[in-house]
């Protein structure tokens, strides 16, 4: 890396953590102006993207990196079935929204019934954040058929109080109940919150949502929430629901947590689980003994780092940060891919933890591999990285938006791929899947899921094509379910056409 490029990198990171930026004072905020906390969120996202683009367009040459930890490719027979569209945006467009778009899916499967699976996603995206509704799709026959609808009671699209919703996540409880969390946003984007709603019929219908978090004021913006449930009978917190998120205020972005012990009816007071400086993309993992580990990207370090913290008392207090590894993601200039976000999963059988992200450290072309780390001691230390994909450092194939799920030592990884030739990125994006049957030490050859995505008809986020900052995969004892969003030519007139898709993966 040249001295001038080191200077650019350092300046960008200083801006990210707020050292070079002024603090937004809540007293100076008003609903008439751009919300200060929302402006801070936009600035962080843009600076992260700029850093990642700088890595992509100007790859370091001759970078001497240690070899990735991997036992090499393995044979792993997988049957891919029921590849199909599971939903299409049916909500009425609102001024400024992008009709016929679904983005950013998550998925969960009933731990007691592998045939019951629920996916969630944004519907009718706004290019400057959020969507007209949170949508869901549910299957009770192993992914063969699906019912789909917008969630009731969240946004005005379905008799709710909020103008927009974003960042949906889904989790099953131990009794087969389904919980969906949505980030909620007011029309002026000054008031943000988090809603959670429950289904007692396996995700076919949902009850009125409960407001878990709400802040009315331009000085704070809640962002990137996630949900999980303790489904382990041996845990002292069996049945507890956890919601985590970032609370952006001024130059700080501390991570927060609340929990519920009565199936989401009431929630505890907010607990700050990190320091005041920036963290992003926090994911909660419940271990079989009831310990709770959160994994996220720490934005204060140079370079950025994936880190973990563990609570031994059900989310009331957390131990010190444990560094998983440096996060060296890159990004194309025309596509928002959730750069620097982590993926993480817990094996419900072995209790082992997994974390990963897109990363350039083993590349000569500035593009990403999918890298995976593992902890066998409850998040106290991490080994890795293992490179999931098997192509070489100059293959010209970029990987991004990875997700991982695991059950009984069988690791399932999904991610997006895109080719780059002669400094030009393809307009076509594919979804890939790989499986490991040896606890993540080695992976089989990639399998392409479904038809290609054409970015020409994709949703947009702040001027960039947008399929989502994340996508979903959920593991079962016999396989996994993957969900993603695909852009393709509209069936009629229109600038957008992006739909939710799923595939069932069987060993």
C-alpha cells in the first residue's frame, strides 16, 4: 500500500469513529432539518462504503498474507429443491418509494419441526432508508408452498402507526411461536423505534406488535436491530427473547439490549452492552448453557475488527471484548453490499460459535473471499480464518453479503457472487451456497442457487443498487433453507422488479 493510500485509509477511519467529525448536539436538532442522528448514520454508511471501494478499486499489490487455514475442498453431496419465488411486493407505493421491490431477507426454522420455515423482508423500499412495509412468507411443508403478506400493525400500509419499516429479523421460540422484529421510522425520520410481534400459528398470522423501543427526537436514531430466542431447556433463561441494536447519538453508536420473559408482552429496561464509541451489525447468539454472546464490528480500531462479548447472566452484564479478527472488506462503487457487517451462528448441538465476513486479505485483485472463524470455548477465543470459497486470489470473482448457519457440525454458508473483468463489474449477480461436514474446516464446491439477478432492475439505496445488507440461511438437522432477493426484468412496465426467493437444501 502506497503512502498516499495509507493516508486515505487513515483519514476515512478517523472520520468513521468521529475523531475528525464534530459532535451533533441534541439541542441544535429540529424536526424541520435532517435529523442529526440520522445524518450521522448516513455519514457512517457512506464512509464505510468509501473505505471499502478504495480497497476494491485500488487493490494492494504483492500483499504478503499468511495462508488461510483450510483442509482444502471436500466432497459434499447436496440436493437443492423447491427453488422458487416466495413473495412479490404487493403494497401500494408511497411518494418516493420504489414499487415492486423486496430487499434484505432473513429466515428461521422451527427447532421442533423442520418443515415450518418463516422468511421476512422489506417491501417497497425507499432509496434513503426503510420501506413501506415489512413482509413475511411462511411455509409449513418444507418450502414447497408459501403464504405471504405484509406484517399487520407496523406501518401505515397495514393499519400501523409508522411511515417506514426496515431491518426485519425473525426467530422461533421453544413452543413454536414466531417472533419478528422491525426497525420503525417516522415520516420525518426523527423518531425511530423497534417493534416485535408474535405468531402463535407457526407464522401464518401475526398479533398486534409491541413497541420495544422508541425515541422521539432528532438527537437519537435507532438502527440495525436483531432478535433471537433462548430455546435450550437446560438454560436458566429458557424462552427468553433478546433484541439488540445500535443507538446512534452524536459521534457515538453504543449497542443496546432488552429482553422479554413473557413471550414478548413486556420488555426490560434498556441495557448498554458496549462502550460509547461505535459498533455496528450486532448479532446475538444464545449458547446451550444460556450464555449470550454478541458479535459485531468494532468501528474504533484501525483496521476495523470483528469482536465478541459474552454475558453469563442473561444479558444484564457483559464481559470484555474478544477480538475475532481484522475486517478487511471491499466493495464495488455501484452496489451497496453491507460491507463490514458480520455473520454469526451457534451450533445448537455442540455449542460451538461461528463468525465470518467478506474479506480481501488473501486476494491480489482487491475482491472478497468469505472467511470464517470458530470458537469452541463460548466466545473466549477464536480460531481461523478458514476460506470458504476455493477460487484463487486473482480469480476476478467477488463474494459479498455472506450468511452462515450450523447444526451438529454441518456448516451452511451462502453469499452473493459477481465477476470483475478489466476493471468492470458485471451487471449480473448470483447466489452461491457451500457446505462443510467437518465443523467448518473445509467446504465443498459452490452450488449456484436459482437464476441470476440483473442489477438493472434492482432497488436502490442512496444512489447504489441494493439487494440488502444481509440475506438469510437457517440450518436444520437434515439441511438448510436459504433466502435471497432477486432482481429481474419486470413482467410489465416499471423501473424495478425485485422479489424474494428460497431454496431447500438437503444432505
